[in-house]
């Protein structure tokens, strides 16, 4: 089957501004496994788009060699709405300017109504149950009536991704080491993705409560599984992950070429592509509970002066940064220490050095769950 490229309209919010998403489709529709990969849902996170560009070239070559085994869909620009949000020279691609919402939050709850939709269709055959669930989710998406460009973007991306066995959402952090998010249940089977990409953290969370893109597709399975208990076999049939391709400035062909090769080997190992990916590389991290990762927050407004580098190992109480008050009259009183509350690896830092009270200024990946991380949302907004 030859490759096709779907050009999907998002309509127009004002005359003459119709935008599109492009979906590169490889393999036969319905072939298994299906992998869905998209880049830069937060549109100012560029590394994923460059990795997708390199991956598409690798997939085109694989297609020419007849190596597509499953179905692979790549959307290299997941968010053309945010891609165009350049205001006075500054790209603002995380929140939709029209309504203010974070593009990777508040995705439709595909579990809502699912139990009722599949009740009576489930049985002892696990594969038949998977088919029934996918059909019900697909039917729910088909009934959605998006009334805006953003809503249409969500529906169209969900339509492409909802029935995939593997959903890879390529993002990046501010300034960060490579890391991945996934549900704990998938670490054993799909943690090789972290190894292939050289990830320094595998952050595991069943439900961050953020209604992020990846969880939109993994959560219906875990929720349904919990709801039906042992009555019917329901596998966690969608491995969905957010991959953070380092930081916003880490956009280089040298990195993106290697990252794409890592994604390619991952797709080989999981059967979407023919060919031998070789052994899984030595892991550069273990999977750790997201509740064990602290988001260090600025206690007040000021200028952040970091005292630790990315990749540093810190202990509880270590100085992470000093917050400088540029309006202090006595300069000896201008600096406020910000200390780590856990032992761990400094995974990310803030690019913007002028911060407001409560801003996340660093992520520190620990191994012991932190009580204060259980209370609220586990992801930064
Ligand atoms: Zn992002």
C-alpha cells in the first residue's frame, strides 16, 4: 500500500484563515499495530517537528523497501493554530490566544459514556473486547460537532489517534534533559522508548488530572478495566506517551536525526516496521512515580539565578537557585534562597528568568513520593 497524505481542514475562525493538518499515512488502514505520532501540540516546542521531519524521511525509505508492517500515522505539525501565534516577534504556542486555554489540557473525556456504550458487547475474548471499545470510542468522536477551530483540531487529532496501539506526542520542556511520561502499567512493555531516546527520566502517572492528549487515549482503557474488574478481559490496549525532546533551544539536525532513528527502532521493535532494531540500549533512567518529582516553585517575584546545572544530583535542602529582587535597596538583602525539598536529578529549568510567585522553576526527579504532590494537579499548566 502506498503512502498517502491527508490534508484535513480546521475550518476558519475568520474569512481567509483556513488552516490544515497534514497526516502522513503509511501501511494499510486497520493493520496492526497502529502507531500515531504527532509533534508540537504546544506549537512553540520545535524539537519534535524537526524529529518528525527526519522520521518521515526514514519512513519514506522504509516504505520504498516494503518494510511497513502495521499502520503508521505521522502528523508533523499538530497545532497550526498555535504555530501562527507570533505576537510582536514572540511565539506564544502553549495557550490559544483566542480563548486562553492550554493546547494540551482539557481534551475530551473519551471514557465518558464508554461503559454504557460497550455494555452487552463485552465477552471472554480479549481481542473482540478491544475492537468493541475502539469502535465505541470512534463512534463517540464521530458524533462530536466541533464549533471552533480549536475544537475541530482536537476532534481531528483524536480521530487519527484514538484507535492506535501506540500514541507518541512529541513535546519539549523549557530547558531540559530528554524525558518521557507514561502510565506505570506501560513501563515494562514500552520503557525501551526511554532507552532508545536516552531519556534521563521516565515519569509514571496513571492520571495527572490534566486531561492531556496522551491520557485521552490511555485512560479509557485503565478506567474501563477498573470498572469491569474481572468480569471481562480488558487490556491496556493503548500505550500513550508524552516525549519531552529536551528544551526549546535544542533544535539541531544532529539531535533530531538521532531522535528519529530512536523512534524508528522503537517502531521496529514493536512490530510497526520490519527489520532488526538490535538490542535495547542500556537505560539512562528508571521509571519513577511522577509524585516523586518535585516542581520547585518561585516563592516571590524576581530574577532567577540558578545554582545547579541540568543533570545535577541534589539533596534535600541544597540551594537550587537564588531569587533576586532587583528593587532591593540594600543589595545584601536582595537574594532569597530557593532550596530543594527532595533528593533527585535536576531535569528541567526555566528559560525565562523573570518569574512570578508560584512559577515552576525546576523539576527535580526523586524516587520517594512527595505528600504535597498528591494534592493538586501533577503537571505544570
Ligand atoms: Zn508541551
